[in-house]
């Protein structure tokens, strides 16, 4: 049994697989088009329709745009400004809740301003 497994594993590289190498393929899609041909008084106009093959990037879902907006700088700056504004405009025990609330609101606004 061991000899049979040995023979299968070591003789299998000599059996050549019929695998083909990937070739440069273009992906296409069919697009329906219409074109109006104007007419004259003696010959009426008509609509000419046809189908055109359009080349598109291969990959389907992978070819979509990636949203790489990063709003981390705006969040930090907005959070600091919001917390500073809340700190300067409150007194006493109100600072306990106003500074974190101002920082959170500032971070959200800063993120939107930065483009996120």
C-alpha cells in the first residue's frame, strides 16, 4: 500500500495536465442605440436602431469605485474645537456633561466638513 502511494505521488508530475495559461481577455457588453434620420417632404424620416459591443473593464464588482474618504483629521479638529467651545461657555457642574457633548458634536461636524 505504501509503495502504491509512493508511486502515485512521485509519478504524478510526469502526467501533464492540459491547463491553459490565462490569456488577455476583453470584456464586452451590448448596448442598444437609436438614431433619428430626419426626412424631407418627399421622404419621411425614420429611426435607425442597432446594437454596439462596448469594451468594459473586466472584474465586475471589483471594478467599482472605492470610497476612500478619510475624515479623521476633521474629527480631531472638530472635537477639540467643540470641547473648547463647550468648556469656555459653561460653568460649574455643567462642564461635566457639556465638554464631552461638545467634543462629540464637534467631531461629527468636523467629519462632515472634511468630506467624510
